[in-house]
C-alpha cells in the first residue's frame, strides 16, 4: 500500500499559502517602489537579520556561495592560501574557496555529529593555512570550541558556513557570531529561504564591515569608484522584502522542526540499523535535514519511494570523490567517516508545515520497508 499523494521531502507551497496576504503585499510594495537593488528593503533586512543573530552587521548578497567567497575576501585571505573545510559538505563551500583564489584542504568529520572533527586539524595545517570553514551541516552546529581554540593558536581566520543553520545555537549563542565571519544562504529550501537565490555575509569585526559591504559591489566605497577589486553579488529588494516577511517566523519554524525531529527519533529509536546525527554538547540543531543513517540505504530509499515517501541524500559523494575535485589529490580511503556516511545517510521529509501525522506515516512506511 502506497501513500497517495506521496509525502514530499519539502513542500514550499504550504508556507506560501499561510503567508500569502503578507507576502503578496510585500512584493507589491517593492514593485510600486521602483527600487530593486540595494534599497530600503535590503538595508532593513540586513539590520533585522543582524539583530536576530546579535551580530554587529550583515550584508545581503546574491547567494550563500558568494557569502563564503566574500568572507574570505573580506578577511584578505590571499590567493594561494590554504583554507581547511570538511570533506562532508555542500559543493558550494569548496567552490567559494576556489573562487576566492585559495586552495581547499579537507578534513574528515566526526562519527557522531557528521561535522568537522577538530582532531583532524593538526595534520591538515601547513605554513600556507590561513582560514578554517566549519560547516554547521544539516542544521547542527559543529563543535566550535576546539576549532576556535585551534584557530586562535595558529592565527587562522574562522568563517562559519551557516547555510543550513539559521538560528542554530552553540552555547546559547547563534552560529554565525562565533567566528570572524559567518555565511548564510537563503536558497528557497533553507530554514530561512527566499523565492530565488540570496545570501548574507555576517561580519563580526566592526572594522571589517565597510570593506565587506564594499566588496559585494565592485569594491565601491563611493559609488563608481572602486577602492579595491570586488565582485557583483547583491541581494535584491524583492528577495529582501520576502525575507523580511519570513524572519519573524524563523524561531517558531525552527521549534517546529525540532519537535518533528524529536518525533522521528522517538518513533525510530531501536528500529533496524537506524542511527541519528548526534549534536555536540551545548549545540542546538535547527534540523535543516532529518538525517538518519541506515544499512542498504539505496534499496531502502527505492522502497520508500514506492511506498509514497520522498527522501533525499545530502550528499551522495564527499567532496574528494567528486570528479571536479580529483585535482585536490585525495583518494578513496582518505576520509573514511565521510565516505561511510555518504552511503548510509538518508534525509527523511522535514519542513515546518509537515504534520505530526505525516511523520508517523513516514516512520510506519520505513518500519514496514525494514521488516519486509
Ligand atoms: C546551500 C549551501 C551552500 C551554498 O549556498 P547557495 O545559496 O546555494 O550558494 C553552501 N554551503 C552549504 C553547507 C549549503 O548547504
């Protein structure tokens, strides 16, 4: 028996229906204003988002990948420098390092949290290392304490990749405010998502704010005069207005994600070989993804699809095994935890508008598949 219609991994139409009146008004307001790039909406969103995080400043940019690139440029990470990140991450993290002219150096993740394992940092450092990019993957904060301590000892810049972790907390402080800089994505399916591409650069050193803002627009400090070479990566007014409608709901949406994740965990604890991503101590995940680890993942995923449950695999290949990154010189076996995770992980449907009943149906279907 198959669930009909199928339960989707994410369904953004439910949220739009809830927000439609407010959202349509915000979009109309922008259209009527005649101002589409870096106007009042973007300036207000930047202030509201920085206030939400309790960060000194945020700059709206075109996407999360650009936010990471701009963070590296703002910190003046020189071309040829090495930047350490996790092997288990979105390609965007690594693409941004390359765009900034630096060389990505990978480290493995911890078995429990699937985020950067600080114990892997010492062998990865060289005389050219300038920065570390921990990734708060699936909404779960990386264990920042040992990473920040290592960075401080070696005078390295820390840029947090918060693309999946809007509102997540480490030691009761929002991620994105622990490192020197933070990078957020507003890709539509993220915890805070635009209706197109968008991102934010969070700047935690007040003396870097002007530079960070200027670099997203050709390095202009004064209009049309480039003080240094920058790029064009701006959040547009429509996306900023859309994000301003959504930001006040982010906390309640994250609470709802936590509730649903706890329900999954309760329903699936002890079922077959199912394991969960474990948050480090004092880290509060915002569950961008509900990731389980399971034996025979591909077969389980196929049978769940047949049963009417859509799932995803984030990510099916760690960075070092992807064709484009063979040039980094790594081999199969170099990052065993990431490699094992990539064949075991499965993201179950999770978004704030998913119902408790739907979670129970997904769990029942999974238990069915595993007992067949
Ligand atoms: C989505 C994502 C990015 C890239 O963000 P875009 O807005 O798609 O450019 C980078 N890192 C992680 C971990 C992501 O999930």
